[in-house]
């Protein structure tokens, strides 16, 4: 941990004190300590609320660990004109770049273009003009090294120079843009917890929520078992958030009833290859066949990370 974070957020802020936490009443209890639960905890603390985060294992141990570490700014949402989600993503990217400048940095991304569908240089040039207009304030308050540069269209020659292994047949050029990148995403999660703790949040790992506490049909809190000591604790709040990720249906069934639409599984994968990345850019590439998926090839600590 570098000197900045050591001084700003002391380690003892995250010492587990479940018995002490059980004496308090919280504004909200969040169950699930992945990236969503952690960011909900941070957001609640920044808004002046007193949140309690309960995680049955370790923070960010499961789904949140397996990510490409890219914090995108919503450019992809232009293809279906989802402007609210685009703006939200851009704001979130700026938040991470501003709040954790030592851990999140811009990364150059390149997508080769072959003149198919939306992937035409002329279309993507106009898309970037629109994107830059919609996100004109994205660099406000960011240090110079954290600012996101405007996207641009590369010529076929410039594309071949940037990506020596690119398929040249039919190549029309490429689109280049920047997004956020967090090589050590686990540290971002931990520093988010430290910042939340600095603002009054309490976070407990290895604390499994087992029962919903109610009185006269109204929620009063949750009962949880400390998987480290085996002790049982009651935590009190009238607002409980289910942020258990792939386990959210199981938690809902445990507390009330199974709700199928809470979670729909998707097929996704990320693999770290023991070989060098083909370029210093993050590449967005797709097989030359109809309806092919786009894959990202990311340079990660000297090796190739793909997903």
C-alpha cells in the first residue's frame, strides 16, 4: 500500500468488530460484498447514511475478481441510443479516475474496422463527435494524467502500425478511444471500503446473513453467523438491500421467497494467457463471420488478458 492510502485511510478502519456493530442501528444493511455491494456501501456513506455491509466470504472474492479491469465510459451504449446509461457510465468512470488516481488510469483502446454494419469509419467518426459532445465535462476536476482523451479514427496504415498482427485484407482503418483501467481491481475495492469506513460505514466479511428479523410483519434487521468464530449476531435496520450477485435468488428465498427474475445467468469468461500481449493497446476484435462476438485483448502486467 502506498504512502497516500496509508495516511488517508488507516488499516485499523477495517478491523472486524461484529459484537460492537450489533450494538448500533444502521440506516441500511447491504448483503453481499462484491463490487456492487461495496460501491453501494460507499455511496451510502458519502450521502451521510450509516451503512453496514455483510459478506459471507471475503470482499470481492468471487465474481468481482474475474473482470477485465476496464472501467468503460459508456461509448458502447450509443449503438442502441441508451443515452442515460452512457452518461451514467461516463460519470462513474470519472469518479474512479478522480477518487483513485493511483489505482485507475486511462488506457488506449483500438477496434479494427472492416466496413461492416456499425463498424464503418464514417459512422464511428460521427459517433465519437456525438459522444464527445454528450460527455464534454468528463475531465472536470481530474489531474492531467487521469484525463480521458478524445477518440479518433485511424487510417489503415496507422492501424497496421499500431497493431502489426492485424488482418489487412478489407481493413478500412480503426477507431481509437480511451477508457479507465484498474490493473489491481482488488485494491480499488479495498480502498473503496476504507473510504466508506472513513465516512462511517461498517463492513464485516465472513458474516453470513441467515435470517430476516421482523416484528409485526415489518423488517427490523438481519441475523448473521460469524463464519470465523461461529457466534451469532443480530444487526438492526429497517432497510435491507440484497446485493448477493449470483446468490441473490437464494438469499431472497431464505428471507421471503424465490424471485426468478432477480438473476439471469450469462455466459462470460476472462482468461489470463501466459504469453505477451500483441500490443500495448486494449484491442476489441471479432472473428470475420456473421453475428460474431467481440472479444477484448488487454495487456496485463506483461501478459495477455482476454475476455
